[in-house]
C-alpha cells in the first residue's frame, strides 16, 4: 500500500494584512462615533442650559418682591442678566459651568409672542418688556470649545457650538378665549364689573384723586387695614354717566340674573358664557372696542359671593364710555386690568355701598395677544413659555 503524500500549501498572510487595515478603519469609526456622540451630548446640554436660563430670566421680569404690590417690570429689567447667568452656571455643559457675555442676554418687548417670526424690540419702554433671549456658547473665545478625544490625532482640538432660546409672556391682551389648560381649568377669572378708564389711569399712577390707601395684603395675613403705598378705588357703585347703571356688565347672555352674576363672581367666566360670542372669543373688534350690555341686577345677594373672594385677584374690563340708561346701557370696553378684591359692603344706602379693589397682577391662560404696540392691558399676564 502506498502512502499518500500530504502537501502543505504556502500561506502568504493576506488575511492578517487585511485585518490590520480593517481594524484601523474600525478604530477610526469608533473614535469618530465617540467624538460625535460627545459633541451631540454637549449640544443637547447647551440647549437645555439656554432654555433654563431664558425661562428663569423671563420669570424675573414678573418678580414681585412684596405680595400685594403690583409688578413693576421696568424695575426688574436690570436684574435679568444676573438671573440668566446664575441659571447658566447651574446647568453644566460638558462638566463645565458656562458663563454668559454681555451680549448673550437680550431683553425687550415682543408685540405678539404667539406670532411666528416675532422679534424682540429692545428700544421699547422697559415697562412693557416681556421677552428674553439667551445665547450660551462653547467657543475658543468663551467657555472653551467642546474638546475632542480622538480628533486630536487629526489635528482637531475641539468644536465650537452655540445654542439660543427665547422665553416670553403675553402682557398685552385684546381679549380672551376658552383656556387650553393641562390641569382642566377652563374658566376665565373675569369679574363682571367695569371701571372707567380715567379712574384706572389715576390709580395706576398713584393719584390721590378718587382713590384711597387704607388696605394691604400679604400671603400670611391676607387683607388687613393698613396703608401699603398702592392706591385703591371703588369698583361699585360708581358714577358711569348712565342713569340707573353703576358699573355691572353682562358677560355672556345680555340679560344675566343675580344667580349668574354670583356664579361669575365666584368661579369666573365659563365656556358656556363665551359661547355667546363669535368663535367663543371675548375680544376687541378691529377698532379696539368691545361692547358689553349693562346690568342692574346687582344686589345684596352678591355680597356673600364678593366677600368670599376677598384677597383674590380678578381681571376687570375698563370702559371709555357708557351710552343709554339702566338695563339698556352699553359699555365701550377698551382695556383690561388686574385687581385684588379688598373690601365689600352692598347694604344700606348707595353712598355707603362699596367694592374696594387695588391693582394686582393676574396670571391667566386663554389670553389673546394684541398685535398692536398700544398697551391695552395692565397687570394681566400669561404664563411664561419658550417661544423658540
């Protein structure tokens, strides 16, 4: 029997060489993925930091140092950059706390923040500022570029990146609609009592004409008798220029009963009330006017309801004029105001009756932003949100 001969083939190592090249390519892709992933993470953190800083800075515009005192936006403007920088420092980007430059915080007025492409006007009066834009940077000039781990092999020490965010709130309302609220709140806290525009102007200016300063408010004590530097006015009854009508208006049906007034005093304006208006919107027409019927149904029956909301805030309509008498009166509403209920007495003679209020900030959902630069609301604000 012949033995078979076994021949050993010569192996040239081509697979080893190919594997080396593939490993180099694989390592390069891994390095690229690591650097790209870290850059994306830092960009996400940068965006988060810009969002948080813009929101906090915009809320600062609505800062109320003392409960019961109206918000003074103009007085809060100077502290906005400090708050933005503070929150930027609390939100690290790539394990480093970023700082903001003087040009990285822009504060101004956005006429209608709900409109796409709305811009911030820094030349507006400080008292109507309602928007803050914050830019956070990781560049060679500021905070350092985002470092590369493996990119340095190819000569890339780092990557520059920035993120901007704008937060705003509505501070100029043309009207209201049914709120779209996550917590299920669909009522608008509008009080069916109107105040004349001259008295409203006087009380905002701190004038002593037809105003008093007998009441104060604090979160701990509620309403108490003491001067606080904020003037007060009598919301009802008042001289409206219309015989037999003292300032009560119908919101919804043009013939509201006392029970309807009580409901609106306690719980606000419902979607049912708004359904009486086109598109369920209680708002000014294109000429800036809203006409509401007068109501003479106010009585002592409303006293308990008004007493129950002492210390609470409400939105009131502001009228320019009243035409026709009594239950046929028509109020020309031209503005909105935020007030706090301080005292009420609807018994006795007309001269002894009073519903005392003072300007106070009210935050509401369901507001329709005015597209006009003319300010038609005061101490009424929407929640702050990120516009972009």
